[in-house]
C-alpha cells in the first residue's frame, strides 16, 4: 500500500507554502500487531497551524519538528486492524496529520459514533464546536440580554460561537469579510447584525448596534475588527481571545491601541486554548449535540481536494477566501 505524507522541510518567516514541505511517498508495509491502519478522509486547516510550524518552544503546544509529518486534525476510517481497540470500518477522529494513511495504537485516535455525515466531526462535533462552546460559555460566562460581538464570525469557530450566543439569549453582532458572509450570518444563522470589515465603518456600526457598549467579545482575527471592538467595549466587559490571525505571519501593526482602556473600563481580557481542556470534551460534545438536535447550530464546510494542495489552500484562511470551515478531502468515505 502506497502512502503520501507531507513533512515539514523548513520554517516559514511569512506565509506558509509548498516550498516548506517535502512530499514523501512510501510503502506502508505490513501492519504491526496491536495497531490499526486508518485511511484519512478529511484533514482540517486551522490558523493555529501557522504557530505550530514556528520555532517557539514556549507556546501551548510543542512545534512540529523538521522532518515530521505536518500536524493537523482529521477524521478517517479504520481499513485494517490488529488491535482490540479498533475494528475495520470504525470512524475515528484525532490528529492524523497531513497523510493519506496512518497506523495508530489504542488511545492515539478516538473512535466516534457513525452519524449521517462524517463531516459533522469537522464542524459542530469537532474542534470548532468545542472551541466555540468553551470560549463563549465557560470562559466568557454570558448572561441573557448581553451584547456579544464576534470577529471572524463566518469562520468555523466564530459562526458557532454566535449561534451559541443566540441560543443563550444574547444580542449578537458578527464581523466578517464579504457581504455574502454577512448575509449568511443574519439570514441563515440568526445573528442580529453583521458588519463587513472591508467596506463598513466598524466603530460607527458597533456604536449604533450597541450604544451602551459591548459586554462580551469573542476574538478570532485581530487587526481592525479587534480594535473597533476594543474601543467599543462596555465597562466591565469581557474579551475572550481564541485567535489573532492578523499577527500569525509576522505583520507589524502600525496603529497600536491605548491599553489604558483596560483599566479605565475595567475590562477582562482572557486567552484560552483547547489542549488545556481535553477532560471537558465529553461534556462539551454533549452540550453541542443537544443544541444541534434542537436545530440551533448550523455549519458549512469549504472543501478543497487533494492532500498535496494543503499548503497552498491553507492561506485561504488568511486572505478570507474560504466560505466555511476549511478542510482538505484526502479520500472518499
């Protein structure tokens, strides 16, 4: 059986590209006792992956080492098993990396229930769902009637955070990068309002929507959307930081904020990452499943074909050209 893996060749100083990876074609060989062979169906492309290929050893997760298979989340199907922990046909979810096949031991990847669509595990019942719920509900502690602002609101995490906010009785405004995305937020997902950061006056729009200020803010992007929200926070507002994609490629910010605002408005700023909360995943998935069954959570995938295209497709996250959770289809179900 022939496999294809993409391994990290060099560390980028700006955008990630094909030149930073080696294409490894190899014979998988016979399966070892105690292991299962997984055929990967989808791999996830997430902004955090840009940080994983940096040399920073003081981050929340160790960097991918040179020569290693690129780390990524994904879902797949067990093709062969010599392990009591897996059987042929099982659906599995975990971190297979940028590879077509991967051999795993018990505990290295999780068996998940088979639903009507395996894609659910890339959206609501995957990392985007638990990230949105943990960030908004557990870290943000929302209260009914409060005003929530979400940047990157049409993305995989932001769109779910806004919908969870609506389910909890919040007034929700989203910031996105195209009119189509803004229309999707308000007309299909139930956001109360949406602003296009490329064409709208964000500070004016936020002030009109929330004249008394924003109580709770869910940050995914950084840059102008973050600054507009920061300058429109209410006293005792909470800002939850999930991502800061505008800074991941090393761009310099020419317009720094007046950080004394944190003191004057008694703001709380809090960052979080999901590796700190693995023990909470069963509870988070349970709550997300309830909301999905009630029809309160929708998502959409932006699917690109071919593992070899992953390094180039990845940059759709940074130019905003993806329309939904960005994934690469590696093989058919």
